[in-house]
């Protein structure tokens, strides 16, 4: 069974679906994880689901190699993920582009009104 690391709580329906397919590690609390916390808790997982504020550095990726296959970013940007290290280690990286497009347009229209 695959092991999935989730850095911070996701909606309950998402966690339920993950738990039906994999062994999920979700640490308590909602504060962003530090590099030291990721170094302690991420190794040994096949997939890491992280937020924009978690520093997925070369050190973290090296510590998770060779098991880690995917870093799934729950955000638009990838500034916190060392893409060069991920490429070197063969770790796929995904994100959620366009997730804020409608909300941004709505806000702009509200500001205009």
C-alpha cells in the first residue's frame, strides 16, 4: 500500500478518499511545517501533499529519496519546491494552476462595483 504524507489538513472528503487507497500520515495542527519537521516526517512516503508555505528543499527531497515519487502542491505556484533537485531525483511535481482564477475575477468585479 502506498504511503501518503499530508502536511496540513485537507477537506474531510479528500482525506477519506486518500485513506481508502493509501496509508495517510497527517500530523496534528494547521501551522506550516518547517524544513526540520519535513525532514523528520516526510521520508518513507511515496507521495507528499504540501502547501505553498512548506519548504520542499533539496535536503528534504534527498532525505526522501528514492521512495518519494510525487510532490503534489495544493497551490498555484511552485516557489517552495526545489524543482532542480526534484528533477535530479526523478520526483514528479504537480500543482493546481487556475484554481484561483474565478475567485480573482469575482473579487476584481466586486472592487469595480
